[in-house]
């Protein structure tokens, strides 16, 4: 028997507001428990100039307890 215990998801968003919205949405998700999250501002520079800026958001979601697994979970990923 296989049990999905947790996942780590990494997202790129353009603004701090989008990062906060993504985190709040993950907190409200009833299919998993958000156990950890981080939001980090990133810049890409070329010749001393900022050519790209974004936020890296990492979410760690827990689905069941590793010591006493109860639920079997299947994740489906969709590319849009």
C-alpha cells in the first residue's frame, strides 16, 4: 500500500500580492494541511541591471500522518 505523506510545491509569481494570495489559498485548502511556506523575492541581473524580478513561493502540504496513515491520496497535475 502506498500513502502520499507530503509534497513540496515551488511556484513563481510576479508580485508580492500574488504570493500572499497563493499562500492564503493553500491555507484554505481542505484536501491538505499547509505545514510550511516561504516567499522570497528574486532578481536576475545582467551587467548590473535588473532584467527580471519575481517571487519564489514554496508550499509544503501534508496529507496524512506517516506513523498512522489513514487516507490514500492521488495528485493529478494538469499543464495549461
